[in-house]
């Protein structure tokens, strides 16, 4: 698993353990978190980017 995948998994575990829900219908359902980055750069695009 990649470092980002490990981070996302650990973050989901922490959030699901610490978020307190008041609505019991949601408490009975398992929470799902979708974590994405704002920009998904490939290594190629980062390395080929022109620097001033």
C-alpha cells in the first residue's frame, strides 16, 4: 500500500472513531469518507514543469 493509501486509511479510522453523530439513523450506518487531492499531478508533470 502506498504512503497516501496508508494515510487515508488511518485518517478514516480516526475520523470514524471521533465523529459524534446525533442522528441515530446515521449512527447505525457505517460512515464512508472519500478523500481526494485538489490536484493530481503525475511525477512526469512535476519533473517537467518549467522553473523561472
